[in-house]
C-alpha cells in the first residue's frame, strides 16, 4: 500500500476556469483520495513539496504513432513487430517525462498488433510508461491514406496495410480489430500529405463503405477516429457516426457546425502543420507531400482558426511519430497561436480528452480519479509555455520525474 501527499502551490483541476490556490492532494494506491487545504499526514506517506509549482492532471495526447517513423516510413514499416513494440516503448517512456500520462495510439503499419501488446504489457506492470489506448491499424480503401502499397514496387504484396473495398470487406476489417483487442477503430476517409498517390482534398470511402465501418464499430461498442481532410470527407465522417475527426485539414464552417451539433470531437494536430511548414521552407518535406502541402497550407491554417473560434469540442492530439515526440509538447503553443485560450488548450489535454476517451477517472484532480498528476513552474493560464517546463510527473501514483531531474521513487 503506497501513500503520498502533494503540497501544491497552485492547482488546475482540469475543469475550472481559473487556478486554485495552495492545496494538498492525498494519493493512495494510485488513486486520488482527497483534495483540500490540508489532507493530514497518513502514516508512512511520502510528502512531496510542489509549493513553487502549478499542479495539473497528467496530459493526454490523443493522436500518436509509437510504431511509425515518417522520416523513413517505407523502410521502417518492414521492421519486425517486436522491433516496433520495443521502439514504441522507448518513445512512450521518454514522452511520459514531458507530462503525457495517457496516449491514444492511432494505428500501426504491421501484420500483427504490436501496440495492443505494448498496451497490455504497460497495463500489467511488466514495463513502465504511460497508459495506452489503441487502434490497431489504419483501416483504408485501396489507394487510400492507409494503403502503403504505393511505396513499394507492384510485384511486392506486403501485408503492412489494412485495406478493404466494399462494405463486406470493411466490416471484416473492423471485426478483426475487435477480435485482436483494439480499443478504437481508426480509419482514413480522405487522402493524406505523407502518403503516396492520394489527395487530402478528396474522399476515399464511398458512403456505403463509411456507413458500414461505423455501423460495425457501433455494433461492437468501439468508437471511431477518422483521419480526414476535405470538407466533404469531414461531413461524411460526422454523418456516419465518427466520435473524433483527426486533423480535419480543410473542414469548413458547415462541417464545424455539424460536429458541434453532433458532439463530435476534433483533434486538429496543429503543431504538425508547423512542422510541415518548417520542412517545406527547409526543402526537407518528402516529395509526395510537397505539392499537396504547398497548395493547402494556407487553407489548413484558416481551418484551424475557424475550429479555434468555434464552440466545437477540441481534444489535444499531436500526430507524433509523423514528427519527433520531443516536439509534441509544442502543441499547446500551436493551439494558442491558432486562437484557443490557454484554458481551452489545457482542458483539451485533460478533461476534454478524457471525456472523448470515455474515462471519467482521468483528466481531473478530484477524489476517485487516477493519480495522474504533473507539475510545472509558472502559471499556464497566463503563459502556455509553462507546459513545456513540466518537471514533476506521477502516473497511477508512481513518480517518474521530480524537480531537478531526479528519478522517480
């Protein structure tokens, strides 16, 4: 039985519109048991001094790819499942130190289910790292964003893509994801920037295929995340019953209004756009992405401003794996630069992300919630860059980072 008491200088509870003042948080066996001015000192409790810091729920990144490396995707995809899982573990553990205590991994390119295995190993305590929620693969139409066949010669039939055409095949793919333990269904209903041979402005599923995918997922109790781009594709995903729109690069006002009415979450991955812009200027953007991103980047930024100005539900997600995980913490700054308030950006990475995941025990600091807690110097509601200075990380009551860079207990 482990107990600890966190003595906090200020508290963002994940929900409130302003910081709370000095407070104490009691943790027992990975769960917050009390939050108040004073919580006493149970026998054997470790007292952790965070009086010079703002304390927050652990951050949730709802869009990562632990087993994909966009810088070398065609070659890296051919690595073994074990290599991908072990590499993903190393990335996840490093990312935890930035304050990300829960990750939603949205698909690997592999014949097996390496992220499901990694999730289970983390949940069982066999290895240490953040909590994982996973979609096994990116379900795609042939020649769609999740079909990597275009990276290889036609004579190679490599089983790295989860591809289907027609409603029956689509349902079969969804059922396979369920059978092998995925939490979410991830699909792409429009092209992408880093994939070859498709276009983010164009849809890739027919309506009956998209309806079949979401219908099968709904039957099995699995939420659906949709990589989407063009305005028509965004609207198709909403009509079909998606829970989250990923990127929504070119969504438009009508799609945003539809998402708000339907309670659909948007995960706008704004730092990814900044990474791509920097690569475009430096001449390092992959060749298949250059013409598409050069055409669309201004429209993407405008769509992000429209999303930020709306009242749609926005969840924090980065698309790390498509760019270095060490840059993921910059998403907060990208969101604020696009027009979100600091408060809304913080909620996006805490209570709103948890709500999207269906996890009432995450993203908040209150009795009964999991003890996923981070702390940082400064006030992130006044200066969002404080989020980049996290130096205390607790996940499920275990300390993984302490001020001064010391290891966890």
